[in-house]
């Protein structure tokens, strides 16, 4: 009987529509795409979700400034995402919008579960609220916040997270009994050490929860752009209750749809600024609704540009369209996941990108491809010869390739993208050393056909398996590379490891194409 497929569910946050797509959105989505592609390659049944968060006060305010309705603003921004993702080879299975009927149905179902289980009550809220962060703050929590322009100015009316002004809120509100889940969340995190990553973020969440959880205001009456509370006109569901429910509504919740097999999610990828919502509020909601928790929440870092924080005032915010005008999408995908450990902050430097590209892609991968296929063309007319003289150096290359396949998979399970790419690069460097050590040109000159045949075969087969491992990171470039090696049109989306990962699958007599540059050098 065929083995049952494993499921894999990876999500990005749903991105706010009050602003344009930027480098941070690209980063998270590319990371999720690499993981989705890796699991499809492994033969898993994958669900990769992204989308937009269209509701909330700040979206309504942004639309009002433009003189348009919030849904018009949302439609404009959604169109930009729907254009951008294909340009970056993003292979999402679904795109959820919080204005959609299917999402609202899921939000209402989540609300009803919380209500039925006694986790919601009505009271009066009087405290502070940050519109940009959609976060509630108490007077006590604000007292230690410092003003961004006034040192030692305590108790300023600014958000401790984003350092922007907060506003006083006084309104009737529904509350979620978040305080009931303080001990349960601490216990869960301690019993599931991989639930929050990286480790520093897990410790941050534990400190926050151990400091005490207050019940959470989960409805608003002072604006209307959101999912209304059923049977209580005038109340709009708190945007984070609305937004977090997208991970279920996209699967068809509350119905028992085919896609509900993907829950619980394997991985929520998020920026570190929204960790608290995903690692505290969301688990508490799911516990209250008697639903399984996601297996892992990974909070990555932020990017600066040429050493400076991105901001509109400095004019250094990197627009995806501008980046794609300057660089190919696979180059951006590679650099963003190679340059810094996922989870740490990073700096986007054009010089660093070009250096990384030229050294690792043009000089190493591109050079290995060009020289190997060129020698095969020159010495064997492009026809792959048989292996008849395997030696220790050949077996060492094979062992390195096979170890790479295992270790890359392990690194990606830990979201260590930079280590996965470094492990592939080790094999690429090994391949280039193998050329230098065996000197195929000398073997040809000496007439040592038996040894030359073996060396040429090992180079081409190693290249094929390197390309397979790099395909989740650079699908366009690896399709080009594999097409040259296999001398056929390759559909990168249909590759499966159980069909292509074994050493020796290329047969003697196979004809490879004449090489054409996949990674031409980039001007400094």
C-alpha cells in the first residue's frame, strides 16, 4: 500500500492594508515559501497561507485620509500583493482576506465558542490604546515608557512598543478572560520547548506572562470597520481576535472541511513585533475554544537598510518593485535567507548582496555548472559516460552529497535557512575542489579515459542533486540549471525527492545541454 502523506501547514501573518508591501513582508513570505516548497519536495501534503488584515481603526483612519472607503483601500493593496507574490515565485495555496464572508463566518464561530465556554463577559473599558499596534495598555504599563525625543520623560502617553502616541479609551466592551490562562500558558510553553522560537523570544514571552495577564478587551464601539458582534449592534470584534482567527477560517472553520486536516498548523511565521499576540492571546483563545494549539511560532527579526532603520522620512524604505527592478527574484530570495540567521535582525546592503551573489552564486555554483558541462561537451560531446573507476575521492563526494540532503532537511525544520544554504555551499565548494584535484583537462591530455569518465559523471550528478536542494530557495534559477543538466523542460513544482534524490539516477548515455550562464557576474 502507498504510504499516507504527511500534512504540513505554514502561514505568514496577514498583512495590514493601511500601507504598501515592504521588505519585511517579502522576507516572511519568502521564508514561508521555501518551507512550503521543501515539504512539497519531500512529498508532503502542504497548505501555505498568506493574506491581508483589512479591519481595525488604523485601516479606517488610513482610508479616511485618502478620502476613500476602507474596502477600496483594501482592494488597492490586495492587488499589489496579488501582483507581487508571483513575481517572487511565492507558491501560496490560499490568500485570506478578513473582509471575506468565509473569514467572518470563522470569526463568529470562534467568538461563539468563547462565549459558550464562559470565556467572554461584558464590562466597561477605561485605559489606553495604541491604534498603530492595535494594543491595549494600562497606566502602570505606560509609566516606564520613554518619549522618543525626550530622554528621562517617564509616564509619557506613548506606546512602549512602537513609541507612538496612545489614546485614552472609555467605552463599553466585551472582555476575554485572558487571566484564566496565565498558568496554563506557562505550563504549555515549559512542556513544549519548541513551541516558541528562537529561544530568546520564548524567554521574552515567559517573562511577559509571568508578570501577570489581565483580561483583554475584545470589542470596540467607537468605529465600525470590522466584524460586528452578532446580536449586539454597535460592537465590533477586536481586530486581533478577528485577525488570529484567519488561520482557522482559511481552512473552512467551523465546518469539517477537507482542509481542516491541516490543523493544528505546523508553523506560524511572524515578525517579532507581533509575538505576544501569537504566543499569548492566540494560545489562550484556542485553549478556551477547546482547539489544538499550533505546533510552533517563530518570530524573526527586523531589517535595517545600509545600517539605518527603514522609514518614510529618510526615504530609505525598500519597495519590492524597486528591488525587483534591480535584482532577479531568486537573487533576493537567496540573499535575504542567507545573509543573517532567521530570528536575528539583519541589514540590507546592496554591496553585501552583490558580494554574496558573486562569491557564492556566480563564482561557486555558476562556475561549477559551466566548467562541468563545458568539459562534458568538449571531451564527450555532452554525453554522460559510465563510471568504471570509482576511487576514495569520488566516494567522499557522494557521501558529502548524501549528508547534505539529510542536514538541509534538518536545518529547515528548525528554520535555520542560513545553515541549510551553507551546507549546500559546502558541497558546491567540494565540487570545485574535486575539479582542481582531478584536473580533467590533464586526464584528457594523458588519454586516461577511464578516470576522466568517472570524474565527469560525478560532477554532473553532484550538480543535479545540488540543484534539487537549492530549488526551494531559487526555483527559477534551478529550473534553468536542471533543464541544462537533464536536457529537458523541467517543472520545478512537480519534483519529488523520492523520485529524484538518489545518487546515480542519471544514466550513462544521457545527453546534457551545452552550458549557458545561470549566474552571470554582477557589476560591483
